[in-house]
C-alpha cells in the first residue's frame, strides 16, 4: 500500500530487514532513515523526472530502489509512493542482529560491529544488496521486511536535515531525516561539502 514517504519513514524505524543468500542470512534492525518525495523534492533522484536509473523509485510500493553512487557504493531505499509516482525512504543505518560474521566478511572487518551498517552504503554492503536487487519485492524471498509491532510514536524519534545534501534539499527546511535517539548505530550528521571539497562517504 502506498504511503507518503514522510509518514512511511518513522514507521520503518525499528523494522527488521533480512537477506537470505548462499552466504547465510543477515538481518539489520533499522535505526535511521531519510524520506524523499520525488518530483516535489529537490533532494530526490526523481526531482528532474523519470530515468532508467531511477525507474524503480516510481513504484510499486514495497519494493527496493537500489542505486550506485560515488562510483563504488550501493544504497537501498524502500519505495513507498503510488505506482508511477516516485517516493522512497533511504535506509541510512541499522543494528546487525543476525549474520554478524557474514556482514563482517562483506565489510572487510570494520573496527567495531557498530560500524557494520552505520551509513547507507555500509548497510547495503552488510546486507549484500546491489543493483541486482533494484526493484525486488521486500516481502518475498530472498528478502524479508518485518515492520515493528509498535511503531515509534512522535517523541520517540528525532528529526533533522538530511545528510550530505547540497542546495535546498539539504537545508533545515527539509527535516526529513528520522532516527531513534540513543542508538549507537545512527550515523553522524554531516552537512554537504562544496563540490570541490567532497570526498567519498560510506
């Protein structure tokens, strides 16, 4: 069922996303997300219309939109808009609750297990998600998305500007980043850097 990304984002906090593969099952509990509202959102990949790259972002709801960024990373979004109208929620960070050894192997042995899925590229890598899963059903094998029985209520989650976005989409006028306060896996907020000064961020 289609849901406005701003309403869907907090509902995904505390959800469990599992990927079962030949390497084993890995499960991440989502602790941080960002909402993107398509053509009306200057921070969205769909702001300038539909392309081959962002086609999956246009629906149907309940599928994945996976994109490649910085020439080396994948990031995963839950599509939640009406079919044909772009809208999604970026999975920014999470806690590994199953398959930690598999996630460690995929991530190359980070210093701390808290870093296994802290940041959207790390989360996708820990789960083994890449462009092969673009458009995949989140409620069908090999993926399983389990929403929390009791979604976080207003006051139980925090909001703020989205991370690393330049221009109006990354301003305080778009407090469309949602996270669970006190969770050590939540990524550190970093404002966008000028183009010449940008570095690869995971």
